[in-house]
C-alpha cells in the first residue's frame, strides 16, 4: 500500500508563480502594443501589415491569459492528489488549448517582424530572406498545429482518457523537443537578419549601433525559448503532470509576451523623440516642437505635407542627415522647410520613422 501524502505535500503550490509569470509579462506586452499604436498616431501614419500582425498576436496573448487563469483554477501548479478526480481531464484540456494559442502567437509575431523588416529596408535583396523565413514560420506553425490537434484520434482523447480505442501516437516529450529547437533557430535567424542592411545605411556608426541594439533586445525571446527547452529536458516524466509541467508553463507564456514586446521595440522611436524633444528659441535655430514639416522636391515646388519630425531631432545639417534646411521667406514663423540633399532619399529616412510614400520621390 502506498503511503498517504502528507499535509505539507498537498499544500505545496506553484500557482502564485504561474499567475505572476502570466500577468506581469502580459501587462508588459499590452503596454508595448499600446505604445506602438500611439507611435503610429504621432506620425499620423496608417496601420501597416506589421501592426495588424502584432495586434492579432496581442489578441492571442489575451486568450492565453484567460486560459492560464482557468487552467490554474482547475489545479495546474498543484499536485494531482490535492486537486480531485478531474485533474487529468482539466490539465490536458488546458495544455491543448495553450499549445494552440502559443503557436498562433509565435507565428504572428514572426510575421510582424518580417513585415517590419520589409517596410524599413525596402531593398530587393532582402526579399528572398524574408520570403524564406515567412515560409519557415508558416511551415512551423502548420506542423505544430497539426501535431497538437492530431496527437490523438479522436482529438478529444488528448484530454479525455476514458475514450476507448483511441489512438495516440505522439510522444509528448519528443513533440515539445521538436517544436522548441526549430523555433529557437528561427528566432536567432530573425535576430541576425537585419544586421547587414543596418550596416549599409548612410548614418554614423553610433546610430547604427543604437538601431542594432534595439533589434538585439529581441534576444530575450531566444533566452525564454531556450529556458523552455531546458525545462522540458529536466521535466519529470511521472504522472503528476499538473505539478511537473509548471516549468515549461512559466517560460512558454513568458516567451509569448516577450516576443510581442521585442517586436514592438523598434517602432517606438517616435514616442522617445516626442518625450525628450526640447523646443529651441526661433532666434537661434529652428524649433521642432510639433510644427508642420514640408518636403520639397528637386524642382523647388512644395509636395506633400506631413507631420512626422522623428528624423529631424538634433541632426539637421549634419553630414549624415538626408535633409537640409531651406531658407524660404514665404514660410510662416516657426515653420521649417526641408529638402532631400541632391534630390536623393537615403535608407535612413525609412529606418528613423519616415513613411516612404509620405516623401516626395522626384529625382
């Protein structure tokens, strides 16, 4: 006869850690997406494909948080002996839902990052790497979804162990290995993909380093992915799944939310410049405090008006700045006119916040 579990054993709980990991990182992701949308508003720019992808990922994060709260309330994070007879049913149902949502979030975040790279650099030679990585992200997402749904036939047998004649041919340990390793590799590739294109930009080394540093903050996602894999490796294969599988639960939800935060960081420059910008007296140099900005084509005629001055902070007339001030008496007081140097628009204008369709493209 097996020994009865002690009171201390039954009272052990990892549920506060699950609640904290889910809630704190979710708030960070929600804040990052909100700031991203505010940055678009500051630039008076419409939402692009990368924004819609990250919004879809945030909706998935909300669904993941709701599922996590339900899952924990049904015994996840406690020993199965302390929960009740439905512990296995509830645990594997929560795991099934979480795995589906996790896959959707990670796939949409990868799409958002790739769409952002395309919008920022707009170079023909980046099309192939983006296309290949899009295919890899799609293939990974479809494969994980199919394996998650078809792990047992019928799928309900994944969480309902009372179904007779069910066929379950997927080893869950190998399954978690199989989805983690390709995901980590693709995260590293996405992290390094923009490096050669940033190095080619017409700007100072310190500015390139700042931009690369922003992109490299996505490395925290790689760390979370690796930690999830480590937790899977050290996971106890015993029957107490509601207790033994909590480690990968922490890191899976953290990975999803950090992925959303990392995808938003490169888009937040307009907020930074909006917060730190200090108006200068008009008698000394032009002020950049929310005054309208005009672009001028090489013909000298005024083209399209826009209000994005994120590029024009403290760098006017520098050797790396693609715009120079034009003294034009017809302008009203406090308004500044800018034109491309030699009629050329550099790649930096895209990276630092300008929408290319908002800039005159006259030769």
